[in-house]
């Protein structure tokens, strides 16, 4: 008998609602376009997170409990970046340059009091970046996810995966996407954002494909 989609292993994709007066957020539009798709025998499920320090991680906790995913890719908007940015490291810091959607603007606060200074993504960021280049998409490995709600969610996700036994086998990470053309410049068409995120998921699930891609330096001298 055919396998029903609800019985397939799941990959959770999250995006954010619009913030800072914007009317759209490409992170949510892109993951929403992938909801229900299948990649290498897994079902993609998309959900929206609030751009609010006080509620984003509570929403993430509920989603982890509901979907029990095999992998989690959180996605956010990075206006001013031209490429799909595979974030490598989340830091235990909230230092908000603007207010969130609830009007909160915490400064110099930890994401998790007493938590480690940083966590690394457990997605194959360099291999995925190379795969995106081969697909003709602009991509980069980024070493900062900022200090706003995106970084809070990234750090909060990785802390949960590192400390909760039920999530110990779950891979996770964060991807920043550029503006859409109607938002400003630099920008990336929605079709390319969606194609890129799907490729990141595919590569992250395919251990053989990761091994086949030669690693190259992605660090910075300053």
C-alpha cells in the first residue's frame, strides 16, 4: 500500500511574520511554498514564528512537540544580503537594534541564562553552499546570524537539540534569505529562494551527496 504523507518522517521549516513595518517576509512565503512537498522520502511541514522575543521559542517548542521532526531548518529575512546565507554559528546574545513586533527591545541579554556562548549548526553548511553554487544560486556560509530574533531562534533551537534527549538525533540550523525584488535591493526572486531552500534540505538529508562535495574554505581573514 502507498505510504501516506502524514506517516513520512518530517522536516520542519519555519519562517517569520513581517516585522519593522514591512508587509511581507520572504522567509515565511518561501517555507509556505514548500509545505507538503516531499524530499528524499520526507514530508516538509512549514510553520510561522512570531518576530517576538517573548513568544518565538514557545512557538518553536510547540512545533517540535507536534511534528517530532527529523530535521529543522529555521529561515529568516536578511535585508541587505544578496545571497542565501547558511548560518554556521548561533551566539547566546540578544542585543536588539530595533523593537520586535511586541515592542520589546532587549539589550545585552542571554538567550539562555548560563548556556554555552555559542552553538554550531548541525546542517552541512559548506556542502550545501557548494551545492547551491552548482545549481546557479548565490549562496554563502555566514558566521553571524545577528543578535535579533533570528539569532535567538537559532540559538534556542540548537540548545534544545543539544540538551533534550528526545531531540538528540535531530539535525538543525538556520538560513537567512535576501529581500524579494519588491522590497528593495539586493534581492532574489522567490522562485530562487524556494529552489535554494529545497536544495539545502535535499543535500542535508543525503549523506552520500555531502561526502561527494569537496570541502573548501569559507572563513574570513577579518
